[in-house]
């Protein structure tokens, strides 16, 4: 490999080809974005296990990837009218304070990579198990790109309940329950470095029985907003933890983000052609494999 193409990133200390981060992020984001995930939850183990990036700043770097990568996917979902805006608002309001709390917990109680991997592995094992159980239990026909109303319509919102129609079916959810769940998930997401919205997508699918094709855009938007807050928090907290790598690696995060930007746009564009059950199966497999890798480490 040419020295010209190999770089060492000063903050993380990672040495790799300049093509590895964007190509990896592209592949991960393409499939993950179909389920409302940015792919950050898969990039984190890649950075820690493959690139050897294990310091606390890896969480902020992962959230920086989200900031760069997610806008293309959100724009595509919004353009095709597959954004549930009341759900988006609930996710953002709930996860935003949780991310701040989670970032502090990450630095204060989970700075050791082994403890962090155990925590992340248990969280992902639970989420993946729920997705797999939901995949095996539910046998409803998935909407296709040719469906008459393959778009979000008739949205209504109150402090107690929100409703919307999608692909000819009516859906509703409890606003307080979504808010409380998002607050908890935001804390977990802040610790894990994925913004919170990424974990909430499987929860919305399994616990609230919302359609995967409709929740993806809301989950990504929530991840984008909370990741921006997460990067800011990690950058500010770096002043209070001298001698510890806390601030994001901006160069590495931007390289990952460029690949994710392209992959997420194509994934959002192709999502409506993918059956819901197949998307759930891919999500469950990715989450469970990642969880097993963490727990075995």
C-alpha cells in the first residue's frame, strides 16, 4: 500500500488507507438506513476492533459521522413523504437530554473499553432479540412501492396521542410513552455514541408496532439532531478531562461521514422496494452479530 494513501489520524492514532473509512461507511449505511439506522452502531465495533480506536473519543467521532452522513437520507425520506413529523418531534425532544446525560456517564463510569463493550453488547443483544422475535411473530403483508398510498398522510398530534396513515393503514402511538422511552434510549445512545435515534427505531418497530418503512426517516432525523448535541458535549467535556482522549477525531469522522452520506441516500432511495420483513431480518442479524462480538471480546 502506497504511503501516499496511508494516513495516521492525530487524535485517534489510527493508521489506515484513506479509502477504508468511506468505503466501510458506505456499505454499512446503505443497508442500515433502510431500517432508520445510520450505521454508527456497526461502525463503532469496526473502529474499536479493526482500527484499534478504543479511547472515549470514539463515541464523539461516531456521532460526527452521523452529522455528515444523515442529511442525505432524511432529505430523501422527506421528499418521498415518508417522514412522520410528530414522531420525529417526540424522538428529538426525548433523546436530546438523554444524550447529554449519556455522554457524561460514558466518561465518568465507562472509560474502560472492556466495561464499555460489555454494556454495549448487552444493550444490542436485547434489541436484536426483540427484533428477531418480532420478525418470527408477525406475518402481515408488507407494502410495496406500487401501493396506492406509500406515503405518510393525515398526521395528527396532541400531548397524549399521535396518529398517521401509511400505505392505506392507520397507526397511532402514545406520546408520553414514546417520550419516556426516547429519554432512556437517549442516555444509552449518548453512552454508545450513536445519538439515540438509532436504537429507538427497533423499539418503535417492536414495542409500538409502527411500520418500518415509515419510522426510518423519523429515527434518522432524531439521530442527526442528538448527534450534533453529542459532538458538542464531547468537545466541551474534553476541557474537564485532561490527559484523556475525549474530543472527536474530526478528520476520521469526516471521512466516515462522506461514505455514509452516499450510502444513506441510496439506501433511503431503495428502501421502498425492500419488504419490511427482510429489513427487520437484516437489522436483527446485524445487531445480534455485533452484540455477540462485544460479549465475546
